[in-house]
C-alpha cells in the first residue's frame, strides 16, 4: 500500500532530515512512502508558474497513492497548514483511505477560545460566538468538522498527541500510531 | 450548472442573510446554487456525531454539484478557513470545476511576512525563512500553492479583491466576478 505523507515538514529548516525520518518509518511499517519532498521541479519563467508546477507534481504523487496520512498540527496560527488540508480533501474526494494526526493536544474548540482570549458567549440562536460575532465549532474534533469527518467517515482515525512545543513539527509518535493503524488495517 | 458555495459565511452572526444573498446572486447569474447552509441536520447523541453528520451531508451536497466557488478570505488568522480548503481539495479531487476568491488584497507571502512582523531572511539553501526557521512560499498566490494550483490548473481563476475590513465576510464583488467567469465558461 502506497501512502502519501502530507504535512508542513517541507517548510522546516531540516525538511530533508524530517521527511527522510518519516519515509524510513513508513517503510519500517511495511508501507510504501510517497513523499512530496521527493521532487525534482524544473525551473520556470516565473515564481507563479513554478508554484503551479509543484502543485501538478504533488497531485500526480497523490493520484499514485492508495492512502494519505496528513499532519494537521496547527501551523502559523490555530489551524492546520492549508496545503495539507487541500491534500486531505483531495484524497478523500478521490475515495482514498485517510488518517491524520496533530501534535497539539488542545482540540479545535479550545484553540479557537485561546485565539480570542475570552470565553465565547452564547447568542440568541444558541451558537457560541467570539467577540467578533463568529460562531465556534464545538464538536470534540481536532480541526474543522469537514476534516475530522472526512477521515473518520472513511474508517480512518484522527490521532492526537500533546508534545513539547519544541518538538511540535519533529515528534513522530502520532505519525507512527497512524502508520500502525494503517498497516493493521491492511491485514 | 450546479455550483457548491463554500466559505466561512456559516459562522457569521447573519449567516442566513449572507448565504441567501449568495444564493440569489448565483441564480441571477443563471447557475444553480448548492449551499451548505441549506441543511436540516437530525439531532445526534453526541456533539461529535453531530459534526460527522454535517460532514456527511456537506459531502453529499458537493457530490451533487458540478463546480465549486470557494471563499478563501483569511479566517481567524492569515490563511483560509480549513473547512473551505478541505472542500476545495475535495472538489478538485473529484475533477470538478473550481473557482475561488479572497476579499483580502495582500497575497499569501505578504500575509506571512505580516504574521512574523519582521522581514524574512534568506538561508543557506536559498529559502526565505521566518524567525522560527520555517520557510515562506513566495509564488504570487492567494494561499498555499496547492490551493491556487488546484484552481488554476483546472481552468479556474483565483479572484482577489481588497475590501474594507468591516466588509471582509459580506462583500460579494469578488464572488460575483467568479459567478460571471463561471457562467461565461458554460457558453
């Protein structure tokens, strides 16, 4: 089974090392890693065209995979990296198997409350709302319900692990749990 | 042509009004709106199961649509709402037509620089990096390259509009431009 390894690791200073670590762990679990860091992108006339070329290659890689493990650890804010989220949606849309994880223990609701810094208030329509009037999802989920729902409704698992902040993008315990769950699912 | 209307409007205090406005504009453009606000969700024993039920209905709605217009206006941070991003990825994965827009004029790179509050520094590997070491995408795009790439490589357009902050989630100029582009594409 080929597994697409989605996550914000490509942005790390030690991206190659971290991607290689995940690739090795995937092989050790008896699965075949498809990693977006394994790219040779040809030069393009503009930055925009280069970005499009990366998108094309990544989608081809996803199409070649049977499953995805998405790292939904919050990235530059309270929510998952949008590139990774697109990839999770893409694979669910294609009917592939999906697992995901976060290295932050606080759930989507707790992180949104922390974002506002004040407790939400229940409005006349029964919704909990922040000071800007926007309602908060409180579904005991890692991220927006479309993400958790997309994974769980396809038989996957959202794994949550609370690691020290310094290991937020490098700790692989939750990723390894996804690998184990996925490998066991095969048999 | 049926168009799924994805965006964070469902969180607004005046969600119903804003969704109805987008539905009316879609009909006026000669297209058939499929709106995630048009839901009747049965009660469930737990909040989690309720969230899963919403996910299931939204995916059914997406499957019934031929195209998506995704509102990628930054939401509670510098990036698009993750639920909307999942839906964009899902529809691209299913080979549907995709258009998207943002009501914030600053592109992904400018918003990421603003998030750090300091200019990025070019590291030895040639990447621009923030003070936390994470690299910045600078591809002249609205959001992560997978989003812009997913839309543009399918013949869609990413429309950017810079509206006053008070109108960030209610201004429909960019949405209407997407409708016009999509309606003209039909003929």
